[in-house]
């Protein structure tokens, strides 16, 4: 397929990153659009969405500059703590950036399972909804019910759940995942990103075993559930490059998703790999 949109791409430099150190192995170098295109162009990828990869103003500034200077970038998701009292002023500023489409706040490292439903967080989500902006949710399974509770209060928020909420993929089909995802499918309008990313606490395992790939048989039930329950209009593919280099090449990652998705008719394929991304992130032609 041609004109694929990769909805989960990170860019950083060692001069700006606040977290990528030598313990991240092959991730410990600069990653910029030219590096992405060197791997993804042959796979049919022609556009990407930058998702924040760091909580500092400097990291946000870098990716905003990249988005403004490279046509390969179709949309920009910046880091923002949703409970920041200054969120409205930051959004005022960011909405002057032509490709700015929304925000991400990482729930993954937060112990509180109900973080998303905190009143201050919900107010931040309401501010995004008022502006018709997107929020990329990065939860773990334990956060899913809280995300659903938050979305009950902000039903018109355009949003997406990343990385399947990072199940363990240990051969068991986790009931808490099924319950949380079914609640989101049935009671909210959120989308779901078909992307794979290791839990932060397990990165060292991937660095120690480079190119190990992903356990297809363990992941398959999760993909089958979302295909069946959410339907093709709410699913969007993303690579999680360059974190994906921990498990293999860019093509390896794309081939993994292709295998998990099985045979797709032309309409479904276009939705998952381009059309749904264009709609959610309001990509310009």
C-alpha cells in the first residue's frame, strides 16, 4: 500500500533529550525525519505524526521546529500535563503552530490507577475538547477504567488509546484489559492505536535481546478483540519508531502488524493505514 501515515513517530537529539541515555542501547543517538524516511519510504510511508517524547520545553520546541520545516510531518502532538493551571495559555501559543493537533500526558509511570478521572485532569481534557484538539492517552491496563470515567465527562473529546495500554503479552489474555477496553468501546467514542511498545520497566530486556521481535501468538487475541469490538473505523496504525528499533527494523515492525491484522480488503486497509489517521489528526492534503 502507498501513502501510509505513521501516526506514532518520535524525534529527538542527544542534545535535547532528557531521558534517552546509554542504557537505551540503539535508541541512544539522534533520530530525525531523514532517518525515518531512510527506513520507511520503501514501506510506502509518506507522512507521519510526531508524538512528544519528553516533558521539557526544549524537547517540545525541537519537534515543533521539525514539524514546521519538514513536509513529511503531517501533525504534531506536544507534551502537556493536563492539570497544569497554565494549560490554556500554552494551548493559545501552540495553536499558532500550523501542524499542532493536540497533546499527550504519559499516565504509564503514574501509580494512581484513577489519575485520568481526577477533577483537574478532566478539566484539562475539557479544555482540549472545547478547542477541538486531540489527546493521545498513554495508559497501562490499570488506568483504562479511569480513562473511561474521564471520557464520560468529556464525551466529545477526540482521543486515542496508544499501544493497546501495554499488556504483558505473556500468553494470558488479561481480563482487566478486556473489561477496560470493552468499556471504552461501548461507552466512549475514542479511537485505538495499533502500535506496540515495551513497558518502560521492560526496556532493559529488549536492549539485552536486540531484534527479538514481538510474540505474535500472544498479541493476536488483543488485535482480534479490537478488530471485532471496535471495528475498522476506530483503529489507526502507528510504528512507535524509533522505540521500535529495540525489537527489529522498521519493516519488521510493519510486517508484524500486517501478520496480526491478516488479510484486509482494500477499504479496511486504507482506513487503518491512512484514512482514519487523516480524519483524527486533521491532516491536510
